[in-house]
């Protein structure tokens, strides 16, 4: 049994009376003031998250062609000031991990999911991609919310959306995982507390992984291990927009075949006009097509249950019946984001 890892902010979280949980082998704050309150901090003002459990690897710009071969998106031809959401694909086109690249003139920062950092490092090793692992010597702080950009612009210069910047001790991008504007900032361990104090002095509240999950679900964003796995392709996960790589890449044949045939699993969004929540693993059917819920919860903003469901094929109908503890509850498939 490997020892549980902690970020450099572990003692700080305890001093804040955070409720800690084991997440992907890391002891991380689930909540401080309660998930619902923290959800609303972000939707109404601003919150910050310690997401230092996520992997941070520095890659060599000189290997960009080889890196491009491992992902379904075009990293090569975007400008050197951009952040790119992409997916490392396997030979069969399934998702090894969904990641963010921060592209700069002289290097690339790769941010991967905590549960997949070792898997990505092994994958890079096998494909002779050099990297420097920055995960344990830096922290990653996500500042998110309606007023996040106004607040952060006091501390650092803010780039355009989905763009990157380096400003003194901060390396960052205007990205996030909540549906709100904000930045994700990588900073040396020894500078993190000062940065957090700067945020708190400006009214930014600490938020845990509980609200991060309700925020991302409400924003219609996938979570690896749920909407994306080693068995699910970007096409099946409804992430066709990430497939921008016009060169040959790992898994391209399988992905092209799915794009052309449309014979594959389909991830759909749903809502329920009921109190019951269709949680992960709930079985459902739509006109004879079976599906399983990948993520489900109540939307704090909308006030009713929402979620994602993965169907074996494309359901011809928008009505779905969910088996929730032996009761059949009717739901409806949606074709737009939960929050517009």
C-alpha cells in the first residue's frame, strides 16, 4: 500500500478545518464551509482550489512533432501563447487521459489528471518523449468565479481566454474547470502561501473538490474515470471538437471509423423532473437502448438533478427511464449545456 501523498498546503488545509478525503492517492480538501456554499462562492464571486495533486510535466518544444502524434488535437499549429485541451489516445482510439497543454515560445507545460500522472509518464517514456516532473516542487492553484479575473488582475497580467502567460514567479493560463472565467496558476511551493494570502485578502474563498465536481458537472464538463476512460473514445464522449489533428496520430484509424460509421457508444446529458438523483452506475433505457449514468448530482443553480449517461448506441428518443433503487424515474435528454 503506497503512502498517501500530500500537497505543500496540507497543514494549511488542516488549519482551515477542511474536510480531507483520499483522492487518487492524495489527501485533498473535500470542503471547508460546505460544498453548496463553495459552489456559490464561485458562481457569485470567486473561489480558489488547491489542485496540486494534478500532474505537471515540462516538455521540450523541440519534440512537439512527436508529442502531436500522441494526441487527437493540433498542438503544433496553434500559437505559442495558447492553452490546449486535448486527449492522449491509445492505439484503439480510447482516452489514456484528458489533459491541458500550456504552450510557450521555449517549452510546454502538460497538466494531467492525478490518477493518470504515472500512466502518462510511462506513455511518454515508451514514446521517447523527455519531460521534467514539476509536480512535487510546484503547486497548482485554480482561481475561478464571476469576479476572478478582476481580482487576479491586481496580482498578475491576465491573458486572453485559453491563453498562457509567465509573469515573474507565476506560470499560468486563463483556463478552468467550473464554467466560470479564471486562471490556473503554477507557482513554486515556497511562494504558494503568499499567493493564497493575496487572494484571501481580496475576498477569494477556499473551495474543495466537492464543489469542483458539482461546478464541472453543471458546466457540462467531463471527468476522467467517469465520462472518459480507457474504454471510451473522444467521439463516444461527445468531444469531437477536440479532434483537430490533421496529421497521423495514435488511434486515428479507429477514431475516423467511428466518425464515419456513427456506430459507437454515445454520451448524453440528461435532467430529471424529480427529487431522486441518478448517480454514477444507475442503469437506464431509452426506447430499448440501454445506458449507464457516468455522473449525476443535483445542480445547485438549477435546483434539479442532472447528469451524463453513456448509451450503447444512439438512442432514437429523448425520454429515458432510470432505475433508481427499484423505482422507474423518467428523465429527458438534453442537447445543450446545462447552464447556458
